[in-house]
C-alpha cells in the first residue's frame, strides 16, 4: 500500500514538472517573439530617423 502511494506521489510530481516545463517553453517562445518584434521596431525607427536626418542635410 505504501509503495503504491509513493509511486502515485512520484507520478504527480512528474506531471507537475512536465506542466511547468511546458509553461516555461511557452514563455520562452513568447519572449523570443517579443524580442523579434522589438528588433524590427528598432530597425524601422532607425531607418526613419536616418531618412529624416538625410532630408535635413539636403
């Protein structure tokens, strides 16, 4: 009886760890997407700024 209960507890721990791992992976993917969008926004802003500076110089 005790052995079965211990096995059950271990399985529950594994399930929790798996769920935490899935959540961590999802968060990582979200952060990677945000980073890509931020880089794109930065590049776009820099291009616009360069264009404005070039217009002022002409």
